[in-house]
């Protein structure tokens, strides 16, 4: 029998009483759980050297971030998030994997974090930024399940990309907006390339790429 890997989230949510926006993803790659990082990884949320969230934010805000396995690189990211009143609370606490890779689709026996509890504890949060949409095992997909278990649901505001919804917190009755950003991963590049808006920009500028497209999208919400 194949041994199952327990992929548990290595980081506690990064959130405090001043947080107004919350980044919600799933899990970092398994090596962040085992602690066997690659050169260029940052030992913090979205720190994979292959991920694009921090390169995107680095370009938007001209942060001059270090992309290395150092404490300075971690502190740079924490400082930025606090300054911008942004938190991180990925929705998956743990999951089983038969194949040890970073794909969301391979997650099984999933345990979700109680994001609604965090929103109750930190009432200044008014926006959730999903790093992916409603495809199976994506952050929006799991959050919909989480809401359903708590007798709540997402209400559509805009169906254009990025899709925007809202929901009413079942306890606090506060209305919170959600934005489903294109995932900051290489795996989502094919989806970006199929978008009419991307094709139009690419046609106008041959050097325009999928990272440029994400920078334009993320800039509006961060």
C-alpha cells in the first residue's frame, strides 16, 4: 500500500486587529511542511521560489524584496503586510496526498480552517482575496463549502474576471466582499492565456506576458 503524506499547513494565519484584507489560499508546496526548502524559497506564506504572489507585489509596490531563505526576506514581507493592513489565512489546515506535489486537485481528506471564526475575532476584515477561483479544491471552492456548513453562501456581485462576491457573516452579520484572483502560480498560466482580455493585450504588445497580466489585475485589489 502506498504511504500517504499528511500535508499540514506550516504557518499560523498572519492576522492582527488592524487587518482589513485577507489573502486566502490553500497550502504551500509540501516541502514547506517538511522544512526541506529549495534555494530561493522564503520560509513564509507564499514563499515558494516558483510562486508569483511576491514577485507581483514587489512590482506593484516597488518593494525591492529579497528572494532568498533568510530572516530578512521574511521580515520584509511581514512589514509590508502590516503596513498595508493585509493578512494571510489559507483555508486548508491539512490534507492527505498520495502523490507529493503542490497541486490542489490531489488533496484528500481535507481539514479546513475555520475562517469565519477569524473574521469574527478580527472584525476590521472586509475583503477576502482568494488566490484562485471556484475550480475543484481551489480557495473559493473550499470557502463556499465552509459557508454552506455555516448556513451562509456567496452572492455574486460581478461575473467578469476577477469574479467578485459578497456574503453576510452568519454571526456578526457584517457584509464581506470576496475577490477571486487568478492564481499566482505557473499552473494557471494556460487559463490566463485563454482569456480574451489577455489575448487583446498580447496582440497590442508582443512582450506582454502572464505575469504582467496578473500585476494589472492584482493592483486594483491590493
